[in-house]
């Protein structure tokens, strides 16, 4: 048994069923990771199509910033309800409905006739995708003991760079194809401009993939250790009270991941930034970015997940939090420095380091959260977590759009992008000593309750 000091899984529980076999658990993880890849392709690809969308609808960077944030504005809010539902209903069916919804909304984005329809369709993508991660982490929590969760969570999180990489390569291929052959036609949709064709082609396969989940079996829910003095119950208000009683800990912890999401979402502007600053075409940026993400991202995340599991087994009580801090210190400076480079090649090389930092924080964030979150309220706290990081993350592209249109000028958009890591990284950096102290204290409290 692991020397991890805190989990409800470290002690026997009356009525607890054994965990599923490793093969069954990993099958679910692989399928859910596939769904996450679909979701991230749908989420990411819009940033690669900014320039043609901006031209067709005559939009400013300010408007594009809000459009890129439409997904996140609703994603976290809907996730709260989903967290409650996931703790009570069949999770795998909820995932199926969510995949179908976000795929249909991606198709609707490609058929939008004005900015309002674009915005509404992107909000629809957010509603659908809000089902996936809370359900996944709840399922993983019931499929693997504490000391073995780091690797499957990191594997699932690796879908982020895979999805982004595939979105880049796919959009690059479509841009190249349509550049040589012009508009395309699809049955039921008629003649389509390149960016519309791209979104529809990306969205349609998800409708088929959603049906697979209707026939899958999810693991039995594990009974939680009784902890009325720590939690009180398993309702949404209990989850809120638990988080509120530990608000300084959760603020300091979550702001680290919030910094990651503001940086990552603001990088939706990188394709036009490279085009306006260094003359890279959208096609060139898409290909190079896609290859880099596919090479760096998954390997980095799996290494981090394995490192977290190994360090935890060695008895390092706050292993996942330490790794999270390392990711933060890689991520923040490497997000800003590239924007001041003289060439696009040098800028992109440094951004590859940033991909490592973002990947570390993405892979370890939920692993760290589960360490300080009792099982009774896990789905709802994960939903609150995604509400916080998605709403906060939505500020990234909004800030870039405002600074670009109002302060630096749209031809100097790189300076707007470079401001984001410093604006949002200062507070969590200053809170790190307090965050670590409170994190370790909470681990001890939860261990005492479990024992």
C-alpha cells in the first residue's frame, strides 16, 4: 500500500467493492481521452481561423477576444450543475450526451450568419464539454487507488496537446487544400468558405463517437469515508462550505492553474500574432505548432503523471503540489519571452518550453486537487475547480483583445499577449508559501479523519 498519507482509499471501507481490473480501468481512460481529444480539437481550432472570420464579419481583436471566451464563460457555470448530476446519475451516458452536443455546436459555428450566432454556437460547445472532465475524474477516482491515479489522469490530460496538435494539422491541411481549390460543398450545407468547411468537418465525427458511450460500463461508486466534522454531507452546499472553510488554500492553489488557463486561452491569438509580427501564414503556423504539440505534449504529461505517482510512493507528502510549482516557474516566463524575439523561429522554439510548463500544470492540477478533496464531494469540487479556472481563463483572450485594440494597436498584438503571464501570475506566486503550508495541513486533517 502506498505511503500517501491522506486518501480515503488507504484504509478499508465497509461495503467497498474492489477496484475494476487494470484493463477495464484503462479502457475507460482511453475512451474518455479520445473524447477529450475530440473536445479539444473543437475548442482549439477556432483560434487558427481568426483571420478569415475576422475579415468576413469585420470584427476587431476586442470582438475576437470575447468570441474566444464564449466557450469558457458558460463551460464553468454549466459544470457546477454537471458536478451535482455526475455524483448522482450514470456518468457515461452524461458524457455521451455532452459529446453529441458540443459536436453539433461546432457544426453550428460553421453555419453562423453573424457574430451573435457565432457567440451562441461557441457557448453551445462550452455546455457540451462541461460534462466531460467532471465525469472523467469521478470515474478515474472509482477505477484506481490514490497511488495509481497520477498516470491515468496525466494520460487523459495528454489529450490537450494531442487535440491542439491535431487541430493545427487538420486546419493547416484544410487551409492548404481550400487555398488551391477555393470554396467546398457538402450535402445539406451547400457551398462553404474554407473556415466554415473546416469547422463542419471537425464537428461531424463527434456525433458518431458519442454513440459508443451508450454501450459502455462505468465502475461502481466507492463508498466514502465518514467525515461529518470535515464535510457534513455530500450535497452542493456541503461542497461549497468545505471549500469556503479552506478558502485561502483553495484560492492560492487554484490561482496557479488559473494562470495556466489565462496563458493557454490567450494563446488563441498566437496564429494571428505570428502572421502580423513575423509574416508566418496561418498554414505554416498550424503545421509547425501541430507537430510540436504532438511530439512534446503527450510525452511530457505522461512523464509528469508517472513522476507524481513515483514521488508519492516514496513518501513525499506534497509531491503533486511540488511538481505543480515547478510547472508554474517554467510556464510563466516562457509565455512572455518569445514575444520579444527577433524571428518567428526563435520565438516558437521558446514557446516549446512553454508547452512543457503548461503541460505540467495541466497534468498535475487535478491530481493535486483530489489529494485535498474528500470522495463525497469530489465531482462537485472538480466542477467548482473547472468553473474557477475556465472563468478566470476567459480573461486571457479578453485582456489580449482589449490591450491590442485600445493600448498597443492591433499590429503590435504580441505585446498584448506578452502581458498576460505577468498580470495573472503575480498573486499566485506571492501566495505560494502560504499555499504549501495550508495544503500540507489539510492533508494531515484528512488522514486523521480517514484513520
